[in-house]
C-alpha cells in the first residue's frame, strides 16, 4: 500500500476517533434537569338543598293534615324538614323574603286570604356534599287564632321561597 493511502486511512481513523470523543463529551455535557411545579386547587364553600320531593308545610290545630278547626283555641302550627348539604366546614345562612306569607283560598267566594308567619332553623355547618352528609333545615309556620277564627271555609295555599348562601 502506498504511503499516501496509509496516511489517509490513519487520518480517517483519527477523525473518526475525534468524532467519537466529541460525541462522548457532548453526551456528558448534557446533564438532566428538573423543575418543581406548584399545583393549586380551591374547594369553594357551597350549600345546596337536597330534597327528593317538594317539601310541604301543613299548618294545623287538629293534628290532621292542614286542617284548622276555627272552634278550637290556640294557634295553628306546623313544620317540615328540608335537607341541605354544605361544603365541609361551611356555615349556611338561610333566608326567606318575609316572615309573613299570604295563603289564599282560590275556591272561596271573594278569594280570602290569611297570613302565616314562617321561620327557618338550620342544622349547622356542613360536613361535606357527599351522600350521608345532609343536615336538616326546619321550616315552621304559624297562623294565629285571631287570623283563622273568622276565615271562610276552604283550602288555603301559598308559597314561600327559602334561600341558602353561600
């Protein structure tokens, strides 16, 4: 083989060796790195009513349904329970537009009405929105004897809206 070919082969081998050394150096120079990522999540305070049927507040002085006997003495009263759930540790605030609710007899002559006083009493702060964490809100109503004693006979009905916040 000629001297010149030997130098070319040696040169190619040397170049290849230098390339491998450079590649190895570059691989060593590219070290791994890491970064910390902050993860945020905020559970908001929320309260919701959880009734499977619409609650009904029957006001009575006889103990039967919504019957009021005007010949009996004393106020007619009643209550119903409304289920609610709140985020764990969230304290609800309940409100009604007015404690006085008009109940009207649509089937009576002249459409007479009576006034019922409605109050709400909550069962405390929430323990979570999951099943089994429902609390009871008691909605109570009273119609005074002075209001019903001279009322026309018939079925009276009205509606009150109960709200909860947050």
